[in-house]
């Protein structure tokens, strides 16, 4: 294994696997820290955790355990993958985890770049944009767990780390990898927010990061990392074939992002709203949701996606943690029941929802298949089960139908 990756959620980890696979690395996504060595031939190993919203100390503990396993597989560089919208609270977990990994690896400088231009995420003058909006005006300010109210990544990260936070500006990045290395050398800061607005910028940053034991960012930063291994003739170039899965499909949507709510509204198939009030009162249960889904024709959708105001009202009434636990538990149990009753294709929307579903199904590893939309690949979780794990803001209006078609199609 050459490149070791630690993802702080399952959708982001599959997004990363998609990027690395397209870049020519044989990649495998593991669900949690494996208890045995990796199989031969894996060039990029991705340990997917559900650590984004954990208490800081637990997120650090799990991430260090993942690091230890990856280093035992022989990895020469580590990538800490987080969301392209830098999802975190003022306390963490991005900063504390990155700093702990850097300390363990003896890394003197750490690159931070969540940019993913293909999905509209860019970093300019240290500020994160979603499309033409600042992060704090993109809808992410209403995220129920990690509301992003400050687009200045330098300021946000500085609240989370002990070391100094510096900046590699767009003008330096546009100069290419040599100019970027010069900027690294000139900066006395341990943590460096790097601008990137184009794929070319990410490729240049990847080249400049050669020799850095730790790189952090969204999946875009991984575009340029395989080049060092390829230029040394160390990549096999082998690509596995993808086999689609026939059978029944169901969509589970817990994301409240703008994009997902648009996808829910555009869905042409049968849909069942899962209202938080009804869920908390046990008026809707995984059993009745499963029975409803199995009775439908077409592509049924179960969704708790709601307007930010409704989510806030429910959190104030029942408590944020209680609501999150109930919603995630509902989707986890529903997924387990649906698969037990013969569903072979599951499409999930939202990082927390996807994490709950994957933990409930408990596959050892996920085979990464063709891309459905930027950042979202097909995943095989078993001989008769395939998944699409979508971050909230990814995908076009018809994503659910497109994912269902792709999951059933052979490469």
C-alpha cells in the first residue's frame, strides 16, 4: 500500500475512492479500522470513519488507530480527507485530528485544501466558496450538526489548532508546483490553507506535496498525489471490472441540504416523508417504512429531509442529539430490514445517514465502481448489494434516478 487515507465520514471516503480510482490507483474503502492486513495489490487504502461529529478526543483516537493500521501496511504518505465544505465546529474535529496525525508522523507542515472545483467548491484568498456564494451564505450555515458560519478558513482553523495557520495564496498556486514549494519553504506556519479554484491548481498542489508525510483536504487534493508514484513506475494501472446489480432499489434521504431537498422535490417515484415529530412519537417505524417501500412500484424514497426552520424547531423541542440519534437509527434499521427483504440497490443522501446505513449493514470493505456524479461512485458492498452514498450537496436534480440506473448497469 502506497497511499493511506483516513476519511471522517463514509460519503467523503467514497468520493475520495472515486478520485483515486480515476487517477489510476487500485483503491479499496474499508469500513472502520480493519482487524487484518490488506489484501495484496491495494495501492490506496481508505479507512472510512464516522468521526466528523464525534467528541474531539474520540475522533482523534479513532483517527490515530486508522493511521497506525495504514502505516503497518507500508503507506508512504497519509491523506486526511474531510468534506469540501470544511464541515466542523469551532472546536474541531478537522484541526485536532490533523494536528494529532501530524504529531504522530513528525510532519513539520500540513496542507489544508478542501477545494473541489467540479462540485463548485473553491478556495480563494483563504475563503471557501460554494459556487458563487461564500460558504456562510451557501446553506451550510444551516447545517444541523456543523453549521459553517465563517468562510475564512484561516480564522476557522485557527480556533481548532495550537500551531500557527498560514496561507498559500492563489497567485503563488498559479505559479505551479515549484512556486508552491517556495511558498511552503517561506512560510513559518505549521498549518497552511491553500487556495485552489481549478483542477490544475489541485494537480500542482499534489505535485508540490511530494515528500510531505501528511496532506489534508477534500477529495480534489488527491488528484495530484498518485503522480509521484506513477512517475516512479510503482502503480500497476490495473482497473477492476464493474458488475451492475439487478433487483429492487430504495432511496433513503436524511440530508437537509439545499441540493438534496431539490432532489427530493424532483423525485418522480413514490415518496414517504419521515417527519421528525412522528418519528420521535414512534408513529412511523422502520418496520412500517420497510413494508411501505416493498409495496411500491418504481423507485421508492424515504426522506426526513426538511427545511432548516423545521429541523431547528424539532431540535429545540426534542434536543439535537436525540433527534440525530432517532433519525440515524431509523435509517439504519430500515436499511437492514430492506436488505433482509431482498433490496439489492440502496441510495443514501447525507453523510450522517450514509454512515448510519453502512455501519448497520457492516460490510468489511467497499469495491469502488464507476462515477454516478462528481464525487459519488457506485460501491459494491457484497455479492448481491450495491450502494450509492451521496454527500448532501452533491448531484443534480435527477440524482436518485441516475444513481439507480448506474447501479444496475454493467461497466
